[in-house]
């Protein structure tokens, strides 16, 4: 029986990071998946690290030639994928435990073709959220990091898969999402941040001077308390944006647009409209996330209790 989701991980000499990424994948609440780690002609020990998991769902293939971008590995992964849906995660990014299950549930219930989570992009000094397009933009001129994507396999086949960076004038991630939108596939956002992205350029100096990589630090936090980790990151993001507003004298409308990009639109619109205090806005942003996390935990606990009573 074929898995529901095929996860494609493009990798190039990833022996330092791929272990943490795969750990976050294996730690997903949703288990019906296969993984294809596709090496872009790797010359290091990436294959050995992947094989060390000894998990029949995890596969590795090393391309004989180097493409220099994820287009080659992603297309090879699509050729080998058996799943109904395709997910991607970069070789040095992490997923929160509920990421995959949330996106599968969304596509199954909505009938949409393509959904993405919000992405928490982490640098050594600041954090920002990549969310849905703000007013004036659409998925025809916008993109979100592929580590947050889940789409039907037919989307890729219909638009001609991933295009080589040498034949497109824009970033290949953006090109793929734009073509899916132009082909009339329905693209939506799940609203909740469930991906941690580590921008390689920002961490290159950090990597040279630290024994522990940021992925390892955050993976440990995710494994011990993912809810608290998400809330702390959201609070950090809100505080950073508050500083930006103070420094640049942004208007209240700008803050509204940011929050609309980041989190639960109906709630934010309701709470933000009457507010004029930036600190209070940031506090409410975190409190709303906490409300949803606690509510989920309560519902899950009640469901498990009922299941126990029925079973008993």
C-alpha cells in the first residue's frame, strides 16, 4: 500500500545537519509517509547518516551530477514518490511535531490542491515569519519557503515539475508556486507557524565558532516541549517587530498587515482593530497562540479520556 505523503529532502554535503532534519520528520504525529533524501552529487557522508536511521520509510539516492539548486533533487524525488501528496523540507530545517498532520488534514477537508504553513525564519540575531500574501499580492507574485509546502502530486506533473535555475528569471521556489497559481490550482495557507527555517547565509559564521549547531539546540527544545518552543519564538518575533515599529515609526496599518501574515486572521482582526498600544498588541499575539495551544491540549486530553472509557 502506498504512503499518503512523500517527503522530498534535497541535500548537498549535508552530513552536519541532515540528522536533525530527519529526527524532526520521524517525530511527526502523522506517520503515513515515505522520505526521499536526494543528494545533489554529495561527496561527504550524507548517505551514511541517512542510512543510520535504519527506517524502511527513509530512502537515499545520490544524483550522478550536481545541479547546484534543489530543482534536480526535487524532480528526482518526484519521479520516485509514491504518495498522494508531496511535502518538502530543506536539509537543515525543522518541523514542529504537528506540521505534517495539520497540512494533510487541511487538504483532505478543504479539497484545495496546495497548502503551506507559516515559516519561522531564524537567524542568530532576529526572527521573522513568512506567511500568506499581504494585501496587493497573490501567489502569482509571491512565495513561501518550500519547507512549509504540501501539494497534490498532480500539481507538479501538471505544471512541468521544477524548472532549472538557468532558464528562469526568478528564484525556482517562486517560479514553481507562481506557475501552480497561474494554472488555477487552489493554494491556501494553514496560518499556523510550524516550520523552523535556518537561513544558511546568516549561520555560516556561527557554525564555525560553535560546537552545537542551532538545529540541534532547537530540535532538543522541540522534542521536550514543542508548544513552549513555538510560543517563545512567536514572542521573539513579536518583540522584534515592535522594535522595528518604534525605530521606523510604522503605522498601525503596517502592524495589522504583519499580524495578518502571521497568525489567525479572524482573531487578529477582532482584537487588533480597537488597539493603539504596540506592546499590548504583541502580548495579545502571544496570548492568542497560547489559547489555541491550550485548547488543543484540552481537546486532545478529553478525546483520549473518552477513548479510554469506551475501550474500558
